[in-house]
C-alpha cells in the first residue's frame, strides 16, 4: 500500500521543495510503503524507538505514536516497547516518551474496562444510553433484551455512574425488578441506607418508591431491568444523587 503524505509540501513546499519531495515521495511514498520487507506496524515500532533514542519527543514523535496505534500497536505493547528501549536509550527519554504515549492511548483505558466488564457477563453492554443521559451522572449503556410482553433491558454503568432519584408511578401494578449480573453497585430508597449489589442479587422496587441505583466508584456495574406490567404507568425523574452522599458509600 502506497502511503500518501503531504506534510512536507504543506510545511516546506515553498521554502525547501526538494526536502519536501524527499520526505513525502521517498521516505513515506517508497520506504514506508515497502510492506513486503517490513510491515507498517513494525516500521512504526522501529521509528518510535529511534526517535525516543534521540530524545525527539516532539510533535513528530506524537505523530508516529498515533501511527503506531493506528497500525495495530496496543497500549500494552507500547508500554513494553518503551520500557525495553529505556535500558538502551536512557531513563529520562523513556519518561518523556511515556508522557506522550499515555495521551495517545488514553481512550484505550475505557475500551479495555468495557471489554473486561463484557467478559464478566453473558448479556451485551449495548449502546450509549443517550436518550436518558440527562438523568444520569456518568456514562451508562442500554441493551434491550426483549420489548415484547414485558420490557427487559440490560443496563451497564461505568464506575461512578448512577441515575438520579426517580419514582415509577402506576395506577395499579407497576414498579421494577433489578437482577444484578456483573460488577458492583448500589441501590437506595429514600430515607433508607444504601444497599450494596453484586451478581445474583435481586431487587424488587414497588411503584411509588423514590430510589436510585448505579455503580460503585471503583467498579462497573450491570443489572437486568424488568418492567412490571402496570396500568397508567409513568416515570418521574428527580434530583441527582449528590457527590457528597455518593462519596460516603
């Protein structure tokens, strides 16, 4: 695959056209494109180590870190690569490289946590719960499991995420049943102590009871939410759970 690069011409095309042409057409257009000799992933590793060894942890280093990530180098691998290179290139250079690498692979932390959480349960995490985001502190996800007969949903909370105080109203019947399937969380009714929830716990929430539920500060949490059939049902969303009260859990 031939790499299309224009950075040289964009930055130096008028000032140093020959250098720009060599950078774009030879270095990237020919050398980086010789995948029959070395893969893009391996070329990224070589380049990152070479720049780190020279102490060149500038914007070009960040570019090549991003390229390495795009070419398949994982967060675990880049940490091991930089650690190994530190013994040959120098400890201070590794510190500088790690600071930039943490920024480039920062979004992998959440992805790794979601993958680990998914492995703990049989139900899908689902999509970001955007429709109800204004009633949550933190990020939640919703996966409809059944919308026929009785509504059944898997709700996942990232660490620290919880919903607002709310009430399930109904003229008759109604309420909700929570079946905890992964992680650790809490359920609390107004005026009562919070109840810790772990996989296998079941919570029966009667209609008309003010309550909230969500994850612990240090753990993702998921529960199946089952809608109890009701006549004239509605949900009333109230104030958020304060940071002060949540911090006491």
